[in-house]
C-alpha cells in the first residue's frame, strides 16, 4: 500500500495559526522534560510522526545525519562529568584516570536524544508550514518579521541545495570534496564554504535592495491564498492548548526534570507517568485528528 502524500493529509490543511501554535507548544515541551522515559517516548513518537507524514526514507536520512551529533554529546558528557558513581568502567593512562560514570552516560544520551527530537520536529515543521503559511501568520504582526522568520527557517534547506549544485558543478572540474586525503577534503570544504557564504551575502544584498525598491513593509501585503478558520481548527487548537497547559503545570511543580548530571537516574514516579501520557497524547494529536477527520468525512 502506497503512503498518502503529505499534501493530502488533514494536518497539512489546518489553519496556519493552529499549526504554528502546535509546533510552538511541541518545541517548548520537548525542552521542558529530561526524564529518561519521557524523552525516550517523545523520541519514538517523533520518529513515528515523521514516518507517518514524511516517509521512511526521510526518517532514515534524518537519523543518519543526527547520529554524529548524538554521539558527540554523549562523549562530551562522559568526559566532563566523572564525579559520581556508579561507574561502569575505570582506567588510567599515563597518570590520567578515566571513569565511565553511569549518570553521565545516561544524561548525555538523554541530552543527545533531545537534540535529535528537536531536529526532527523542525523537519516536520518545515514540511507542514510552507512559506506562504508562515507569511500569512507573521505578516499581520510585521511583514519584515515574517520575511526574517521565513529566511531563517529555510536557511539550512537553501544552503543544502546550493551545496549540492556547487558539488555537481565542481565535479565537472575534477574537484570532489568527498575523495582524497583528509587535508585535501578540508581544503576543498573550506573553499566551498567560502563560496556559499559569498553567494549568501550577495543574494541577501540583492534581495534587500529589490524589496526596498518595491516598498516592502510600507503597507499591508496581500496573499494569493486565503486561509479560513474552521471548526476542526478550533478543536485541534483547543485540545492542544489544554494538554499543553496541563504539562506546564507539572513543570511548575518541578516534575520530569533533573538539573544535575551527577544526580541523573531513571527513577519513575506517578507524576512522571502523567507527564509521559499527556506528552504522548500531545504528540499524537495530529494523527488522532487525521483519523477523526476521516471518520467524519466518510
């Protein structure tokens, strides 16, 4: 059975304001809790959401891209936090001792997963909230702010596209950043980075001059697509807000978070269980709404 295109999903067609509010709440909640079970559950559900809307191939690419950053965070946490046991392994080399602390390893793994969650949440954000939707949300506040938000969010995608084009062009000149010695790769990579930065500055100046010449931001701008608020948007926004406020209440009560890596452990309380259930429900709201919309339509 073929996967349904994201453009045909209910989540893609909800009002941009409702989608923006949901992602703002999602990103906030992912930063509020670092309990092992909560972070692991959130990670699995984020992977599921990306698979559901973007497909397995994009999820695989996201996980491969995030793997190095995850390992980097784990290694740094292990090296910088060795002051609390229990210790999984100890050794001494040339008078320097190294201790593999269980809390540091656990804390580093959780922090790494939180970063991966954020990256995958932003990937879904970019797929759901297209440029015209972001402009429709932020333009009433400030057209210049809307443009800045759009450019900031699309910066990584723009750089990736330009980098791929640059690599294809340079290969015609027998210049390949992925082959050769490490020194050669670094040299070619730095050269490519310089070209990309110069191109970004030039295009930014040209865009600023052209927009200023057209009077951008002087008056209210028009949109080629009108977004109308519907009952389904109210249901989606209200249910998300109720769960979000409930989770904020648990955060105010200092549940689901450990400040010190040296005291980090996997103990589980009743409050942590409530947080886990509510956060899981918040993450699954788009999928639940999909199913409710399908039943309502049929």
